[in-house]
C-alpha cells in the first residue's frame, strides 16, 4: 500500500448511489425521526397509509429541523412557523398566505426511501438510479426458520475501520469467551463487481439442533465447538457473514460522517435442523420466532462493546500520525481497501481501474 492510497481510503467519502439503512422499521411510526447520512440531515416519517418518506431535515424557511415538527395528514409540519410539506417535499401550506402564492422554491429536498426487511433505507444519491439499485437483501427476515437479533453499533471512526473489523475474522482473540466462532485459516479472497468475499475455515461454538440449544446464545457455558466454513462478504456498502448453515449475520451501514459510523448488526439463528418445529403450524412457528427474537442481542452487545474501543483507537492512531502505516497481513483487508477506493472514485466520476478477480 502506498501512502496516498492508504490515506485516500481513510478519508474516502461514501458513494451516495447506494441504499443505506438509516433506522429500524420499529423506530419510525407517526412521529418524525431525524437521522444523518454522511453529513446529510434526513427526516423520516410515515403518511396516513403507513408508507415511509424521507426529506432533508431542514425547513427551507429558516433551516430548522423538520424532525422537530409533527406529521399532519400525508405530510409534515414545521414546528417553528407551521409551514406544511407534502411527502414529496413541496410546501403546501404557509399560515396566513394564499396557497397560490407559495413559491415553487419552497420545497424540502426529498430522498427515495423504502421499508424493507426490518429497516428503513434511504438513497442519498441520484434519484434516477434508485430503482436500478437495491438495498442489501435479507430473505431471512420473513423466513420462519430464522430468528433475528438486532443490535446497533455506533463509533467515532471512519467506516473503513469498521468494515475491516468485520472482515478480519482473526480478531476473535479480542472476544474469546463470547465470540461465536474462531477463524482457523484464510482460504481464499475473491473480488467481484462491487464486492469482496473472504472464505475462512473456522470453529463454531454453537450448534442449534434442539429447541433448547438456542439458549447457547445467551449461556456461553453451553457452547459446543465444531468445524464449519465461514464466508464473509463486503457487498459495498454493507456486510454479511455465513457460519456454516446455522448462522447468518448482516452489518447494514449508515456512515454519518467522515469520523462517525453507525451500523445495525443483525444475527439470524437458523432452526432448519429442528424437523418437529418445521412441521408445526405456521402460527406456532411465528409465535416462537416472535418470542425468541433478539435472543442473541446480549451476545452482539458484548462483542460490540469490545470492538468499538479498538476501532476508535485505530482512528485516533491514524489522526495522530497519518503518515504511519500499520503492518497488515490479511489480504482480505487490502481487497476491502481497494473496493472502498473504487467506490469513492465512482462517486467522483473518475474511471475505474483494473483489478484481479482472485487474490
């Protein structure tokens, strides 16, 4: 890695022409919610039919946050002066003014938004591209064989440090008592269009083959080590991992700025080995899924509490001595850095560079 390339990764902006997970579905109901995507303030709200909408979190009148206001009908009303905006951002009502006299420029910028697989997704880039790009698919969300657990990760660091933490399976040493797996060897690194895949041999510590065995996620003393394949993938800008056929994890990103990153980690526990459960009526399976939801949240929070200080320390080390280069031996991370640089160049309109498909 040259100095320029390394520094450019740590300072790289996001490519806005992707969908970013800005909130969970449960967080956005009738009250507006404010969030941020790479220094862009965004206001989320639902209309009377429950559809989610996203506007710039700035009233064009005095630039105060629309998320401080309230939802009225199918639009949102600014708390300061009562200007009311439709779900497309156009101002429809100004107290004391004839609607015909409201200028066309009285508009809050809108962003494409979707409610999918338990998350609210926003597309901060060119709106005309939103339909041709798709949020990270999570088919397990609606599958009765998978139990989801969600935990937020938030840290004061560039998103590149966070994704490298997730792609480097050798840092299981940090977690020891709580890590669901340990990496034995990096077998292969593959690059595709917009993605990096790393394949490891690993040891998993949980086996879900009895209904009670899901308790292993909450009680580490019940762990049952066994060898499994581990595949981790950076599908820019998000991450996923598959540990054998029992666990799937996702990291859906919302970089808030150059030194602030928010990620929701989603852990899916598969119950596919439980034949008796799979033969049960759908209503029973749905109830079990609801009751066991977030069974692994405590485990995720423990891992996050150990990861975040390390990630933030990496960021501080870079900020203190940006000319100093770490000695990185994991070739998967070099591929990740290359992809981040490629997406930053795409966002800037620069031509792509040739890259190898297999490392």
